[in-house]
């Protein structure tokens, strides 16, 4: 998935476009893998509010890309241009992976690419998407949906979650984590977008869970329980559950499992440790438990995951280790 094309026309939102350009436009300094070849495709000069965008190619160039990204669509009550819809259909038919950011899902739906598939968009527009496209299974409570060749993200910041997910698919967790560090964002957020609808993430540094998260992450190798977390946060288990649900959209145990899976991914990519050793290091206990949760969460067993991402390592002529895309 080396070539990435941003599909732009009048009526797009520049925030989502900028997110995709930032992620796929250049690699972090510490990353040695060959990075993406990014292009912007659109009809002539494209107005973006106060900005003007000069595309590299026309929309017909989308069919030559490995991945096509559609930024947010500004007015969901306005039909996207026929030339954009036709170009997306042609790109997908040619084998491109097509992803929409935020309300860009309405463009994919107009192209018929979401028919019979699960999809999401900004929480404020999920009802409209479901009502307008009855053949689409709209999930309002997720940050993004991956259907393989077609992906959709929820609103605004969730566009970044999906872009990091694409990097993770192409290059592994270590590279995606490096991109996230450069952008000063978490490499993976647990929970869905419902947490942001009625209960925004607290911005206060004195929130009861602010200090708990790093404390727990440093102790993933230990058999932590909800009671352990509650005791550390100085609250009851019931109070802890309420705070976790409000801030992360998930339960304490589900959050812990997500952190352990993330750590297991890094260890599988970066070390030669046995599955048993990784199970111990991540607090899973046994290789059987690790394999069960890993397979259920990521869809592949840890052994296959390691082969996929470790097999990409090779040495260049100077003997320095690199990774191919």
C-alpha cells in the first residue's frame, strides 16, 4: 500500500485533509521503512474555505493508487459531484483500498461502496447516514470500521485514529507508535465515539484517572484486578467503572486487555521472546490465554502476526536493517 491518493473536490473539509497529509506525507525521523508516495487528486484548483488547493493530478489518477482517502464532506445534505463518485468506483474496482474520514462516509455511500457493509461517521450525522442509505449498517459507537478494502472513521479526531490504523496495518505497531509520538497522540484509543457525545474527555490534570493510566501501563506484567485499580485511584470499584466508562468508553478490564494486546504487538515485532515469555510480560499468564485474546482482538494468532511483520525486515547493501512496505 505504498501509493496514497487524497481525493479532493469543492465541498471537502480541510481538517481531515490535513490529518491525512500529516500522517502519510512524511515519515518520522526515527522510521527507516520506505514511506508512502502521497498525491492529491482533484479537478483543477479546489477551494477549501479560505484556502486554495492545487492538486497534483486529476481524479482519474485515483485508480492508480493503492489507497484512496476521502476527507470529510462539508454539507451532508448536498450530493457529492458525479465525477468524484465515478472516480471512487473506478479506483475501488481497480483494487484500491478506499477510506473515508468523518463525513466522507456520505461520499462512499453515494458511490455504493458501503452497500451491505458496516460503517460509521461523525456521531452527529450517523442517523442521517442510516436513514438515507438503508443498505448500510451504520454503527454510531465506534471510532472507525475496517471492512478490508473499505474503511470509515467517526468524526474529526477519529480520522487520525483511522490513519494510524492504516499505518499499523501496513508497517506494524512500532511504526504506527512512532507516528503517534510525533503527533503527540495515543497510538490507539479504546472505546467508541459515544464517550464524546454526552461525556467529553475531562481536560483537567486532576481527573481521578490521569495518574492511574501510566501507573497501570507500567505494571501490565502483573495480575492487576479492578480492585487493584480502584484502590490505587482511591475509589470504589463501582466508581472506577463509572469514571472509566465516561473517559474511555469501555470498562477497566477491557481497557487493560487492550493495553496488554498493544504491548504484545510491540514485543512480537521487536523481540525474539517466546510466546510464553510475552504472555508473562503482558500479564496474560499463559501462551494459550495470549493466543485466545490476541486472535479474538486482531483476527490473527500471535505467531502469524510476528511472521507478517518480522518477515518484512531485510538488510540493505550496507547491512543496516530496514523494513520493506
